[in-house]
């Protein structure tokens, strides 16, 4: 069984939840900044290394290669069965190493080393995408505040994405575009320090809790689930539908992010720095709305209806950007509304439909699905742009994928015969699950979350 909630095991430790939430927000912050930073300095990298857009796409997709090697699933399983702090510290170190290597490779115009560095960075980045969700489930599931906590995580992610998008301005302010890379390294070091802080908090909490209060000793894996890929076979069908939705939402999102600055720069003939600021708009509104949406999701019964509406807006946004010459502000603002809702809904679906002791694996699968589109799509987007001379075909493909996401939402609503996603007492269900889990014998705990959710 995965580890129980600290706050639930001993109410006194509930006061630490908010410090832990700050850690969950900042542990992946540096990786998100550096992940989006490439698009901010795209023009400088291509000119300096003398590479094509297709080669630039390979450089971007290298970050996602580790996900196809099941690194996120392995990290999620490790967090399910052992103290989260060990995986957090280990995987927080890799982005620091990878981005340092990338910085040196770009400055020396070594393309091969830059691709290798992005791969190493991606190993840590793919695991850091899993960690915040696990931490939020561990500390907030007993309080019926999971979606709100995940909403803050998504707001922090949006802030990191925004900072990464406009990071070229920090670099130019500090003396040159190369300083942008060193700024990203500083953000990764900050995240590493936050992982050390979380290590201390979790370690102290474990030591001070009495064994009668804290049922999980964390001295050995308590899960009787199979390890590796076999865990994935135990995930419910509804979860796999969310994975398909995840693919059709995140693929156009990440692919558009990779080329958005160049797209706006060429189509509307604006200055590069202004194009960079415009591409940060989709991440502006979620800074305020994502936590509010998370709070609403904890109690509303219309989660999938909200998701469907948001994805319709995303489809329309790509059509407007690709087929018209209207101001890009309209399409980017519509994307911002979608970004405020969908990521939190996708994350919140896991505690509602997946047994708690498989939540780490589920978040890992989410990450793999999210990255798959980038691995395949980034080089293709560059090739299509080079072949047709503009991004009209690319934007049409993005709109078609967003519409497929709308169809997935409708299919999920139809398939949810037990109304697991539409119950307005979902927060109570999670709290009931945690209470039942805490008082059950250790050997019997693995069945409790599934029963509790289904009875909700």
C-alpha cells in the first residue's frame, strides 16, 4: 500500500501541510522553467548552432525521450512503495546536472552534447512531474482538499512556464542571451534546495509520529501490488480514457509552445521579445484561476462538463490563430481559460478512479502519455513548417487534436456509469477512504480505496 496521509495519521502534523505544499510547488519549478526556456531562446540557439527547425525539434523532444523508457512509471512506483523524499532528492539533482551540461554545450555550439544534456535533464524532469501529485495526495487527501492543492500546483507550474517563456528578457537584462541559460540553472538549484527541505520535513514527521498513529512504518514497501509494467495492467479502464484525453490535450499544447514565439514573430511581424511576451499569455490567467478551479472541483458535480467547454475553447483558439489574421490576443486568451481548468481536472481524476496505492504509477503513466506527443511531434512540426513555409497546417492539426479531446470528454461521461467523476461528495469519499484505510489491518488495506471510491 502507498503511504498514508501524515495529516490524517496525526492531526498535529496537519499544520505542516502548507509548508509541504510550498515544497510541492517549488520542487519542479526549475525544471518547468528550463523546459519552456528553449522556445524563448529558439532564434539564438538556431543561429548560433546553425541548425534547422527539424534539428531544433529533436533538441526539444530529447527531454521527453526518458518518458518513453518508462522513467516516470518507475519513479511513481518508487514513490508509491517507499518514502517520497528519496526519489524527490535523487531526481531533483539530475535537472541541475543536465541543464549545466546543456548550457556549456550551447555556449560551445556543440549540438550533439546539447541533445545528450537535454536527455539527462529529461530523466529528472519526467520524474519531477510525478512528485507534486504524490505529495498532495499524501498530505491533503484526508482533508478533501486534493483538487485545491493540485490547483496551486498547476498555478505554480503556469508561473514557471511563464517565467521560462519570458526568460530571454532576464538574460538580456543580465548582459546577454547566454545569461538566460545560467538563470535557468539557478532555478534548478533552487528546486534542489526545496527537495532537501521536503526531505527534512518528511523525515522528521516520520520519526516523531508514534507507530500507533502512523500505520505506515516506511521501513519497507507495504504494497502487495506487482512492480514494473504489471502495475499498469491493474489500472481501471476509465483511467486509460483519461490517458487518451491527456494525449490529445497536452500534445498540441506542448507542440504549440515549442513554436509559438516563431509563429507569432513571422505571422504578425512583431519584435521577437514582444512575441515572447505574447506567448506567455496562456499561463497568466491560471496563476489566479487554477487554485479557484481546484477548490470548485473538490465539490462540484460538473467536472467533465467544465472540461468539455474548455476544450471546445481550445479547438476554436487554434482555428482562429491558424486560419485568421485576427489579433493573437484572442486565441491566446482562450487558451489561458483552458489552461486554468484541464490540468487540474486531469490530475484530480486520479484519486477518484485509481486505487491510492497505484497513484504514483498513474501519475507516471500520465507523464509518459504527455511526453509521447512531443517526442513524435516536435521534429514533424519543424519539418511541416519548413515544407509549407508557414504554420497553417500545424495549427489545423492542433485544432483537430483538441477536437478529439472534446470527443474523449464525451466518451468519459458516457463510460462513467458509476458516476465516480460527477459525485458532489468526492471530497467526502476521499476522506472516508483515508479513514477506513487508517483503521484497517495492513494486509487488508489495498482493497479499501477501491471499495470506498466505488461506494461514494
